[in-house]
């Protein structure tokens, strides 16, 4: 079976790390009945990993989404015919390839399945309209995919109900394996007794603007606590807004932007902190969850249905309607070591229920084979 693995949408962040896990699993396991062809962005980490593993069946797509879609329309048929592709697996998203070739789509866009939540409330005007169009395209892709793979069971059920999806499967995320580890050293100015990590970029959904406000509340309570934030110092409007807020609240010595972290630095970063914050109103899943359990760190998440369905008793829940509310709950946790240990212990229990990368890859390939055989 010739499988086209479409990874062109994975260029950074957690999605790229998931794609890298999949590639490493394929490269380290012998699959006699599968021939893999990979669609990637040139010079991306995914491309470099394929080259490192001496994979030659590589097809390049532009990084720009519009250019990529045009390339799929103009050259997709030739790619399918030239390589005799039997089925496509678009790891996240949907590719504009000929419909005669069955395509399985991975879905992680949680907002599509919870329309009651105004996911783009921080946007207005043209930017909001663009987000609306992108969401419409993603829904169209879901409806046109031969089958959809979900990493969140609630999203799967909502997809069936909202979009009448007929062929779906729920496959749990895997525990990452990081073989090449490089040290990450925090700034010598980060020496607080307790440290909290926001492992995300400039996405308003992550509620990163709470960081300076929580830091100010902790400062008022004379708690020795500093925050580490992995967003890039790129002088973007979001970055400048964040810096202004830090200065306004006088917490420049308590909040540190450390920039993007390479996958190999993740273990070292987690070992340097005590708490992992995930205050999103909505997520499909987050690597922060499984990584906090793996590295035995306290996970603090939004008190939302999506989080409770995933984390159960393995997280500490906070109300994200105000920074003061988050801080008050955090103070309760800081003063209760027994509760801290209980949450970490529950994290270990939950972690044991998740597949290894190899197990997850096998589940994906088994499902690809099943859909292919149904469409012969």
C-alpha cells in the first residue's frame, strides 16, 4: 500500500512535535506492507528529521497556506498518479488532492466542535473574518474527508452530531520520547522558590495576559514566585502589549519571556519549573498535559469541561474569569503539600492509560489500512 503522509501543515509547536513522533516511529519500525511518501515544508524540522533518517520519498509544499492549497490543486493529481498513491493521511487538516484518492484527516481544531464558545472574541474586523473563513474551510475539509481521526473523544462525538461524520475513530495521544536531550539554562535572574511555566506562544486563547496579573497578585501576597513564558520576543503587537502590562504592574522581575524551545530542550525546561499552567478556554488536547504528568509537575488548568474530561483528578482546576481567582486557588495549592502530591500521583495513573508512540502509530496505520480496504 502506498500512503501519502501529508505533514505540510506542521511547521511549529505541539503539532510539529506530534508529527515528529510519528515520523520517528515509522523510521524505527519495519513495515513490510507499507510504502510511505511524505509531504512537508522544506527545511522544517520534519524535513530535516526525514533526511537524517535517509528517507528519500519527500515532496515539498510551500509554507504559506494559500500557496500550498494552490500547489495541491495544480500538482496534487500528478503527485497521486506518479507515486501510485492508494490513500492519503493528512496528519492535521485536509489537503486539496483528487477526491478519487481516499483521504483520512486528523482533527485538532477544538473550536469547530464547540460553536457556543466565542473562540475568536479577541479578534475583530478583517482578522476575525479571516478566522471565520478558515474555520469554514476546515469544516468543509472534515465533511469531505473519507474518515477523521480524533484525539479528543468529546470532539469526536460532537463531530458526528454537528457535521454528520460517518467514519471516525478516537486515538489517544502518545507519550513523547525525546532521544536527543540538550540542556536549557534559565536566566540567572530566575531564582524564585517556585516557578510556573506557560508553554505556549502568542495565542490569546491561552490567556497569557493573565501571567502579569497573577504575578502581581502573588507579589502583593509576598509569595516568591516567577513565571517562565515560551513565546518569542518578536516585537509583535502581542509581545509589545505583554511588555507594557508587565511594566504597568511592576512585575518585570517576576515574568520572563524565554522564547521558543527546541524539542530536545523540553526535559531540561520542565525540570527547571514547579507548575505547568494551561488556562485555555478550549483545547482539543495539549502536550502540556501529558508532559506535566510525565515530568511529575503540578498541572494547573482552566475549570472547563474539556479539561476535566481529559485530566480528571490529575490536575488542579482554577476559574479563569479573573486573575485574582486564579491566584487565590494557587495560594491554596501552595499551602497544601499533601494535595500537591495527590495530584502528581493521579497524573502518574492517568499517564499509564496512554499509548506509547509505537502503539499510537500502529493504531493509526491499522485504521488507514481499514479505510483503504473499505474503499478498494
